[in-house]
């Protein structure tokens, strides 16, 4: 491992002075005396790419992380030569390139303030063991500068003073600060002088980030091969940075609505009678649930794409019967293919030479659940196409609705490094390389191939895929969970941190194994974890069969009742979450925002870890300690309503909030309009003709949205959706709600039930679309309630 101390030691090579400069449309090239070339690409006014080569030429690009649909184009580009610098100016940024040594300084065009600057800048070291270069970049870390992101790191949300390694790793029962673990997302957001910028180091080799741990005033990142290739993204808002990064690496399609419901999983539910018993118990106890998972024991000897006919004699019938009762079936698929000459998947892979090989020719062999296995080379497009075709029987013929990719780091048992040897060769889409380069994207490419297959055979429905391993851009193909955690209070804290961090790393569709995968939670811990999971985009209980049962009814009746209440609440909030997900797929807006992202100008938010914003209008703070009757939490600036009591509070301070075991701190931003469904046992169980709109009074203006469509399929991409924008205007004696509709989708909804919270005046007059309505329309049941037609344009409630 390369340390920061070595950055100043003998062996590092630095660029010499610039001797030539050229420009080609959006690319600018600087060449030094020693043949180092810096290529700066202007992608947007606020997004620049810096790419360095030490040989005078650049290698062929294989941008696995970058989507072809990324937004590009700029409004202004000017290049000037000064005495010591070349100066590149866009409408948002000023970039200065030192003629002496290629060092970079970046400024805000609006006010000329410094955003980011190189310390030693780009430098490199020969890799005598493997060839090529160890590429390095160091930047100045200013006082009070903070850092966020890097995916699933189980550490404090603020990365200042820490060091991390990026090498996708199977990390069973990891703990706080364990590093590395399952994902490599080499993107972070820096916050300096209340302005945010992002750096995405797109290098698939083993890489490292140091945020001022070894040298307090230096942030650095480096990799054990490949190019120094990074993107600089300027906000100045953190949300802008994350949205631009997500646009660059890709936004997902809208998931089917059932994928946002509650899911139940265990290693393992078998035989069929056990699966049916679990499903029946959910319906008997009236606990909503949309999906049941089949882990590796559904297979014949753990062979992927097979069924154990002793356990599941007629899987097509079983899957159909489950679906008739509202349950989607999700099945696991791992990358390891059992070495068995009578196994059709193995035979096809062998005959077509689809498996990974060692450097000197033999196939790489590793032990996983089936025993000795070979592994498909998912970096080969022909292999990905073959793999996608293997899902026909599972998806199209049997009717499985989702696929869960596990062990795809790739994980290999009983070897010291837990994965392939470094010398394994990969096709890498026609640019052959070793596992050193391909390791971090192996799981991503498996998820890509799986997504392609599930999408192909689910059509015209939408696919649902989950992955454990990921690299930047994997959010285009799949959802994720945070891996094999433990049933303890520390891991409840970790789960909260990880899902927030994934959202600020562009990967919002994430959750944890609720209750803990390893060991057994008690009822209180399970209840608090369900409460947190209610507000995570991916909502699944998953546990190891080695440690007892972990269904909602496992503990006691009190726990079951509380868990049911919160799962029901999740189903009521589905239209709100679905709307937030639509915003994520359209604009890259994260589904969850840490407080620092919500209000970066408030220094009190920079080190907060527990509180987060769900969507953009609900403040949540999980209870993370046992025996708690409440907790202290920080409420950000603004006015907020206590969800349980309707008490209105002023934020910008820390405060005590009551939250016994049947509650948790939940606050609603003033001015919000929250759409809610009636409780259902599964998505689309009911024909919903009346939808609740919870309206929280504000003196001033606020907009809210409600997106709806058929909840599956692709007609929404052709305009068959309904996007409602509600504009709230509040005055001391008046509340006006205006509605604007877009799209051609006609839902079953015929009426809105308005529930108005915090109204400060007595209503004397109701005008609905310029017609006077009787006050008899109003009811008081904790809050003011009235029912109106769904297609209203304007509602005016006033005290005159």
C-alpha cells in the first residue's frame, strides 16, 4: 500500500514544464518536456475532466462508469495564456494550469473564490512488480474542509481525517470502520467555505483516498495502475454535485412500485411448504408484504438456474400461487458455476470458453457454495449476452419477478485474499487485462448482464435486480443492500450511515438487512430497525438461518403490532416515495439527504450522522440505543410539524424528542403536501379511488408534487403518467392550494381527502374552482378534513 509519506520520497516522478498547448473542440491538451500530456475535457460549465498520460498518448477508453446519456455542453469557453498559467474559463469555473508543473487551481467564476487546488498535484511511480504506473494526486486540504461519499464505508459520515481503500471485498460480519467492504464508489464531495465540489476518480484498479489522515493539510488519492483520470464537479450546492455525478454515471429506470414495498428474506426458505406458510402468516396477521426471497437452497446442489425438485416440485405453480396472493418471488443467482460435466450451464460455458482463466492458460477455480466452480468473465460482451439469455426459464417461463446477485465481488472461499488471484485474465470488452484492473467492476458487469436478462424476459414489465458488489454507475442496473451485517445496536447505526452515504454517492436505491444478517436480534432492536427501514428506499428483512427466525411475528405481540404499524405506514407513504423516485430517475435527486446536504451552510450539520431527510419534506431520526424513551436530535432550520402531535417547532437547534418503543422522531416540513394511500396488504391490492393529501400549513409559498402511473411497464416513458404539482400559498387568514397536471395517465383516483394541519384561523369561506362550497364539507377529527374532486384547479380557504 502506498502511503502519503512516500509521496515525498525518492521514486516519485513529477511533470516538467509545459512546452505546447492545443485545443480540439471541448478538449484542451498540455504537453510537457518529458512527454506528459494533460487532457482537460469541458463536459459542462461546472464539470471538467482531467486525464493524464506519461507516455504521450492515451489508452483506449472503456468508461464502464460513465453513461452515454450524460448531459454535456457548455455555455462559455475561453482560454488565455498568462505569464505563469493557462487560464480556462467557463460560465461557472476558472481553471488555472501551471506552466511550470501542470498543477491545477479551480475558482468560482461568480466571485473568484478558490474552490480546490493541487498540492503536489499529479505524479507517479513505476510499478516494477506489474508494469505501468502507480498514479497519484494530492490536493490542499483547507481548515474546516469536510468530505463525504465513497459509497458503503461503515464510518462516520464526515470522512475528514480518515483513509480508505477501494477494493470490492466480501466482508461477512464487518464492523464499524471495517475497510474495504462490498462496493467501490471512488467519488467524494468536498465542502469548503460553504461551497461544494465533487471528485470522481474513475480508475478501476485498487485505489486509496486519504482525507488528511497522514498529513493534516493534504487530501490525496492514488491507484496501483491505470491512468490518473478524474472528474471535477462544482455545485456550489451538495445536491447539485450529487445530481451532476449521478447524471454522469447514470440514472436508473423507475422501478415497479412493488419493489418499494416490504420484502421478507432468509437464508433459506425451503421447502415449498415453508414458503407458503410464511406467505400465509403475513396475510393472516395482516402485515403488508410484496416479495418473498429464495436463497441458494432452492437450487439443485447450489447450481445456478436449477431447482431442487424435492423442495420445489413445481416451481411455476408455486410462483403463480404466490403471485395470486400478492407475493412476488425473488431468486438468488451467484457467479460461481459448479464444475460438473452433466450441468448444462457449465457445459455451455466450457464449450464457448466463457470462463475466466489464469495468466498461463488454465481456468481459475474457486470454492463457493456448490463446491469447486468456474466463473464467467462478465467483462466479455459475448459472455454477458449469454448470461442474460440464461434467465428465460426463471423469468419468462416460471414467473420469478426479481433476481438477487450475491457473492459477486467475486467472493471465493478458503483463500487468503477472498477473491481471484491478481494474474486472472479478463476480456475487458476487447482490451484484455488482469484481475487487478477488472476486479472492482466484476460485480457491476454481472449485475449489468443480469439486468439485461431480467429486463428482456420481464418485458413489458420492469425488471428488479439487487446486487451486493458495485462500482460507480451500477445504479443504472440494480438496487443494492449493505451486505452481511450483525444484529446489534452498532450495526443499526452503521445501516443508517451507509444508506445515507450511498444516496450521496449517486446510489439511492439501497437498504440494509433489517434486524441483522448474523446473530439474532431481540424484539426492541428489531423494532427500531424496522422503523429505520421504513424510510430506506429498499425495505427488506434478511437473516441467516443459523441464528433463528426473524419474521415480524417472531418476537412478541407488542413487537408484531408496532412492526405492523410501521410497515403499514410505509405502504401509506408509497406515493410520496414513488414521486421521490421519479425525481431521482429524472434529475438524479437523491432519495435521502443527510442534514449537511439539506443545509450545508449550517455548520452544525457537517458532523451530524443520525438525522436525514426522506424525499425532500420528511425529517427522520432513528432511535439507535436500547431502552430509550426518546432522544436528542438536531432539527434543521425552518419550521417543522411533529408528525405524531402536529406541534409546530422552529428548527436550527438540538432538542429532546419523545419516542417510546412504538414511536420515532418524524417531522414534516411546513408547507408540504404529502400524498398517502390507504393501507394495502400488497401493492395494487385495492382499486384506490380516494387518496389522502396531508397538508401542512405555512405562511408563505411551497410546492409539492405527486407522480403516478400504472406502477409497472414503460408507458410512463411515452407520456402515460400523471404529474401533479401542488402550489401552496398561506397567509394569516387564507390558504390557497392550486393544482397543475401533466401527462395523459388517468388513475383510478376520483377524490382527494384533504387533511389540513396547523391552520391558524377559522374557515368562514370555501371557494373551489371559483364556486362557493358549504362549510358542511369540513370535518374536525384531529385536523380539518374535507373531500374534493381529484381534478380541482384551485381551492381557497379563508377567514373572510
